[in-house]
């Protein structure tokens, strides 16, 4: 029955798509399923070689990125005092845009797939780190107390209690990572790779080869969906137990004094500068394009440079905040919608994955066509670029509603909406806040991309100018400002999270 | 009519034959002792670099003792960093990019000029054409905002107020023009218009070089250090390059076919490559190159460049150009 309905839906979808494509023929914007199938048949060799290249790099990046994320999260769990430092460093590395990292990676690796694999890894480690950390904390205090009573330490607790509890959230991270790694590998090809789906996409778009562009997008989306689907199957296999209630008493807030916090902050800033300078020196990167902290300090001491930067920042923030909220809202809203009407999920999820796996240069023209180049269009581009992690995390969050509570609601004949409002949404909150933290740097980077694609203003344009002006001082100043904004916004989101989860999920605040 | 360039493969083999005979006897395994050199291209592989492919395929570089790797460019692969770092000996840039990089402290010299005439053009649909700068008034132009100084320079050169043109930030893609979102595009004469023609979209182009925009493009850049330390390698690299481009000039279709054949994974369209190869010829070959050879430049062309670069906000002197390598190539 389900298969029959799926086929009917797919056929209707394909027919509507074909109709739209044919209605738009003159504008060369949309290709229909027939034209795509024809292109794929005629160019199968080319596409298979490119897809193999990109997929291989994506898989390697996926493995390395997730491995790094899991190790970081384990370190944070074993040494809770390191959480702030490690989270900040992880956030900062994620904030470095491709335009700054691309040339460095290409000079370091030379020809070959090094930059593509690295960028795929960088695209996934941050979301997995945050999701996995939520999972490692999603334990009931009576379990950890029991371990304590038997004299077992943190390591034993990690292996016997926390790792098992973390599985559903780990899979959230991995499922978010599947399309992200693929996109990262594709975008990585923009740094001068010889082959792959990203290279072909660039060529097809500039060549007005609409059928090729759409075929490449379909292939990319298909591979990402396959990865997502396989990980979903693994998740269902490894999390056979229904979620249980997590008991966690209210914690006494032993807030550290302002002085201690200030010392902590200053030492992290110092550490960042030392690592920044040290890494660039260690690799012998030429200061022409790999700017050091001192270069940026001197550059921004000029009021003219600082003013240019701050004016651009203003323009960027005007879009970043609405874009961020729109992305979060879209992700969480879709997750709730899918929970209420599961059949919608089957139709929506593939589109969501496709939007995540296809480079924004392919999707942006369609969004611009639909929403214009103004405020709505820009916010739409940002929302499309960042909603996916929120959707996946919130879906899992909703699934984490304890089975006992669902039973209780059902035995009283509560409606779906009552269950949603009083049980499922509260259960979703840890995941929602994790995605709210994930979305901070993602939204900033998305806005800078949307700016050169559509609005032509802001930090994104300032950074794009580097390609023709070699103004790497300005580029790295933009990176510094983006990092600062990200850290401050992240701290604000974390503060809100603390207030809310103090009521709903104390275990996360351990 | 442009005369065929006097430099041929035979010319080089004759002039360097003595040197080769000596080194060949001293080093029997000459082929194994080729000197590795990286040559950084400015964009994805295509017939845009056809002469280099011919040099490679016909062994012009290996005959001169070089094992050249052609490093492809891309949207996030700027040419300047690898050349500054020394991972690439020579890069393909443009006079405005090079001037900016020098301003930022890069020790670059322009050692040869492939595109004598700048390839920037205004492309429009033939039904609503932009034939001359005055036609831009009241039009919507799609372009990267980063290129605003280029449009500004064109306007200044032709006495047009840029505020009368509506700039729409777009990706570098012909779709916004074809779908009617803009009236014209700022692009290269040799890429987006070629794509439109091949896809059957009738279009008109106005080459900015015809209206006073004099900026050398597809220029060869090297660092000052390379010019002193690795001079012989630079001479050999450019020699092979010149021979490749001379062959290109004789048969652009063959160059296009070679590009398609050499890069089967690049997804190159043979028809588009042919058209692009032909359209590049008037930009690269002129009376000047017919007389002096491919890549040549003079005090006069440099002076024109300095003037246009001034309009782009780049104050440069003739020191940015260094013809000494080219003079050795033809010496």
C-alpha cells in the first residue's frame, strides 16, 4: 500500500515538474525529468567518473570530520572544564570562509584531492560535535549516581552510560553530515580541482547548459539522499529502545565570579592568537595571503579600514538575524509538521536533502527568481542554506519524547496537539538549542554568500573583492569580525539555552 | 591582414640545437631529467589556454628540458598565492589584478601578454542590443559588484554617468540575461556570449577594448626573485608557450579539439570550444604580434594600460612590465 502511494506521489511530482519545465522553456531556467534522463543517458561516463571522484572525497571527509568531532566531544565529556575553550575553538575554525581557506589549502596540498577532503571534513565536524555532545549529556542522574556509588570514574561512565545514551544524537550528527560532506567536497573543487561534480556544475551553469545543471543537481541530491537513508537505517537498527524519562534535579548554579570568567576569556583569546600565528608560521605560509594577527591589528588601526568594515558588518547583520530566525523557524516548523503528518515527511525529506546537497550557486538563481533580490530573496537564500541541521535535529528531538509519557497522554485520550505542546516540544528543546548553536556560524557564512549572489552589499562583497584586489588584510579582518560576531551570538544563544533547559532538561547543563 | 608569425618550431629547434646536442650527450637520460615546473592557470581548463595544451602535447616544453604541470584555476583558486609562494613559477593574471597585488606587496612583474585586447564585453540579446556605450543608459546590467570599477572606467572613458545604469548583482551566468531579469551582462567576449550562441540564443556583444578600455589580460606573471634566480626556466617556459600559441593561431579548430581530448572529465562542449577558440584570435593576435611575436608589448601599449588602470584606481608605473624574458625568447 505504502509502495503504491509512493509511486503515485512520485509520478504526480514528475508530471508537475515536467509541466513547469515545458512552460518555462524559453527562459532556460528549469529542466524537466525527460531532458534530465536524456542528458544522463548521453553523458553517463562523464557523470559516473565525476560522481565517483566527488563521492570518494566526501566519504573520506565524512570519516575524518566525524572522527575529529567525536574525539573533541569525548574530551569535553572527560574534562568538562575544557568545554568552553574547545567549543570556542571549534566554532572559530568553522567560521573561516572558503574564500580565505581555499587558497591556503591549495598551496598546502598542491594538486590532488586534499583540499576537497579537508573542506568536506570541515563542513561536518562542527554539527556532529554539538549533536554528539548533547547525546553524551542526555543521561539520567540516577545512572551516573549509580556509577559513582560503585566507585567508577568518568571514563567508565562514558563507556557504559553516556556513549549508549548518545547514539540517537550521534546519528543526528551523522545524518546532518551526509549531505554536508557531499556539498563540502563539491565546493572544495572550486579551489582548482581537476574533476568532480562541482567542476562540472560550474561549467554547466556558465555554459547555459540547463539540462546538465539540473542533471548534476539531481545526481548530487540522489547520492546525498542515499547516504542519509543508509544512516537512517543504521540509526533505527542501533536505537531499538524507546526513549525514557531523564531524571535530573535542578542544579545549584555555582556561577563563577566575573574575575574568573574574565581571566578565562582573555586566556582563550590569547590561545587563539597563538594558534593562529603558530599554525601559519609552522606551515611557512606566505604573509601575502596568510595574514597574521599583527597584520590585522595594524590594518584595522586605520580608521578608514575599520569604518569600511563596520559599515559592511551593519549591512550583513541586517540580513543575518532575520535569515537565522527564518532558517531555525523553517527547520523546527518542518520537523513539527512532519511529526503531525508523517506522509508529508516522505514527500518533503528528499527536497530538504536536495536543497542541502546542491551548491547554492545552482539553487540561488531559482530562489532569486521566486523571491527577488531584495530582503525576502536574501533571507530565503540564508534560510535554505541553514535549515537542514535544525530539521534533522528537531525531528530526532521530537522522537526523544519518553515512551511512558506518550502512553500516559494516550491513556487520557489527549489530542495530537496536546501531546505535541506538552510532551514532544519540551523533549525537542535540547535538540532545538543544539541546532540554534549550530546555525549561528552557518547563518553568518550563508549571508556572506547570499550577498555576492544577490544583494551586492556587506561583508560577503567585501570578501569577494579579494579575488580581484588581493586585499587579504581586508579578507582576514572580515574573518575576524565574523568570528567575533559568531562568538558573541553563540554566547547569547547558550545563555538563553541555559535559562530554558534549566526548566526542561537539567541534565544538559552538567 | 595579419601575417603569420615568423617564429616556428623549427626556428627554436635550430637556435637551441647546439645547446641540446651538448646536454644530450652529457645526460643520456635527458627525458628523465626534466625540470618540474608548475604553471598556474587562471580558470578551469578550456581552450582559453589552448596554446599551452599544444606546447604540452607537441613536447615543446619537454624538448626544452621542462616537465610542466598546468594547475587549473577556479572560483576559489586565486592565481597570486601560489605564485607568491613559489609553488607555481608563472601564473596567468591580468594587468589590473597584478597591479592590485603589487600594491599589496607582491613582487610581481608582467613578463608577457596573451590578450593584447581586454576580453571584457557587454553582452545583450539581439532584440534589445547594446551596440555602443551610449546604449547602456537606462539599462539593467547584471554583473558581479566587484567589477563596478570596470564599468565605471568604461563610463568615464565614454562620458556616461554610471548612475544612469542600473547595476543588478548576479552570478557569472548567462541565465539572468536569457530569462529577462537584466538587459545586458558584463562578461568576457569569449565565454558567456559563446555559450548563448551555442545554445541558440541570438546575442550582441560590445567589446570594451573598442571603446578605450585598454587593460592587458591573460598576462604572464612571475616574481622578481624568479626573474633573477630562475631566468632560464622562465625563458624556456615562455618559448614553449609562444610555439604553442603560434600553432594555435594556424588552426584554432585543432586547438579546440585538443582541449576536449586532453580533458575528458572537464565536460567541455566541442562546439563551444571551437567558437571560443576562434573568438580569442582577434584579442590575442594583432599587427603588433605579427611583427614582434606572440605575447609582445611596447611602451605605447603599456602607457595606454597605465592610463586605464588609473581610472580603475590603480597607480602604476611602467616598472610593472618587464620584457626582458620575452626579448631573450625572441633574441
